[in-house]
C-alpha cells in the first residue's frame, strides 16, 4: 500500500512541496509571498498549502541547512499534526544583524514526516529506576569539567605564560 501526502493549493502562489533529491528526508516548503524577516526578529511565512498528513505520522518543519549556515535563519514551532488542515506556516527567526528578504517561491524550510506513537498517560507514584536517574542538562557528558571564565583559567594559556 502506498502512503500519500495529500497537498491542496490554497492560492495560485502555492508550490507543492518536493524533495531535492531521491533520498532527501525532507520536502522543501516554499514561501507564497514576498516578505522581510527583520534583523533579530521573526516572521510567519505562509506556504498557502494545506495537507493531509498520513495517519500514524506528524510533519516536522525543520530548518534548511544553507539558510542556517549562510544567513543565520532558524525555524521554530514546527509541528503539523495529522488532523490539521489549515495553511501551513513557517515561523522564521532571523539571528542576523540585518533584515532577511524572502521572495515568493523561495524554499524556506523542509517538511519531514516522522512516525509517532501516542500512548495512554498513566499517573504513577514511582517510576522504574535507571542508571541515569534524574540527571539532565549535560549529565551524560564529561564529568568533572570546570567552567573557564577567562583566558587565565585555561590550561593552555597557563602553559604559554610559563614558556614565555
């Protein structure tokens, strides 16, 4: 059985999402309008596409690596649920010091379909133990690392001073 991503163009400016190559994970999403994402600001970029996401999946709207690397553009709020049928919008964040122009037809993000499970939620009094436990935010990284607040705290800087 073939799985379909059904797309409805809401205006003549909409561009049906396409993958850039045979093995690309994401479908390129394109802007239906010209707009400016202000420096250090954000904008909602409309695609003028509505979609029927395949059952058992959701669509994640992800950044395009070239926009992130070259123009400091990031994407936020990127989930399209199975039952959403409205205009798919892309929240663009501009982390640069200059405005970023988006032209109609520009590929602004990518849509990645991901399988999802939605288990029932059960409140419990205790959770099963794990080796990690409640450690979070870097708890699985290097143990015993110390913060370096200045060049003088850096071991390499101390070696250079001794050698001089």
